[in-house]
């Protein structure tokens, strides 16, 4: 397996299915990814959704679930792989049980990447490697210049990852706090949500900061405490 493929491609161990807040419209997708991770589901899956929909979380959670099931999986964020040779990055990937390729739309329009992905698909057919791709847009609307790859992508089962409403984001914030062992009231969650950037990644980082400070000072998460820590 190439040095590039082995580089930093271990998923974030804190990103799991258990701490992904699932709304009803995303439940089928999450269930299908769990099956694929365990080797019981579909071999070819593509997930598309907005920049803050949680695609990266789910791909890394799939890797964690595969590893827990005794399978070999790898996570490749293509936004970080663009400087490498695609042939090197994907060399040996067919030896995996599951390969998760994040932001595959970034490879479209690049002849070297499109060709490498096409050959990867063909090798994966022979080896049985499962492929999980993520993209901002569904396969049919990607700007793929290689007809053979476009036809291969059309064979994937495509699922949309639906974005959360404001109310669901608040619930997700409280859900994440509970996962950290924190008691976050609806009032304080609302205060955080309306004072900080409303993307969940930023809010979750704030939660982790507040968790550390609350433990250090042995303080509950009240509005005055949050205000003092964040300097609001």
C-alpha cells in the first residue's frame, strides 16, 4: 500500500455513529452505512449533502464501525490529497475491505484523478472492496469528463444527507453535550447558538472548550459562566 494511502488517513476516533445526531430523514442512510461498514450492505454507496451536513463525520464513523467489525478500512479526504499523485494515493486500495473517499467532487475535471478512480473501481470489483464516496452533489450532476467513470458512478446507490433545521441544530448541540457528559440546558444551548457561529463544527469546538473549563473550575454550564469563558 502506498505511503500516501497510509498517511493520516485514520479517521478521527471521536467521530462515530453513536455521536452523530440522526434526524428522521437521514435514518435510512445511517442504517445503510452501518450495514456497509460491517460488510452486510451495498458495495457501492455515494452520499451527497451540503458543506455542513456531516458527510465527513459519517465517512469516518463508517471506518470506525468497519474496524470494530474486524475489517480493514481507510478514510481519504480528497481536499487534502490534491497535491499527491492519484495513482500513488490509491495504489493498493483494493486490499482494503472499505475505502471512504470524502469530497470526491474535487477530483472531477482532473483527468489524472478521474482515470485513477476509474481504475480503482475496476480493481475493487475484483477484490470486493466496498467504496463509500461523498460529494456536495449527486453523481449525476458531477462534472466528470471521463465517460467510463461517469457510467461507473451511475452504478452507485445514492443517498442525500439532509441538513438540519435551526431547531434540530439546537438538539444536536444538546445531544453532543450529553455525549461529553455535560448538562446543557435548552436555555444555555440557545444562548450559545445565537452568540456563536451557527455551524455545528464551530459549536462543537466551543462545547469542548467549555467542557475543559467547567472541569477545571468545577462550574456548571450557566449563561454567566459561558459568557466569562467566551468573553461575550
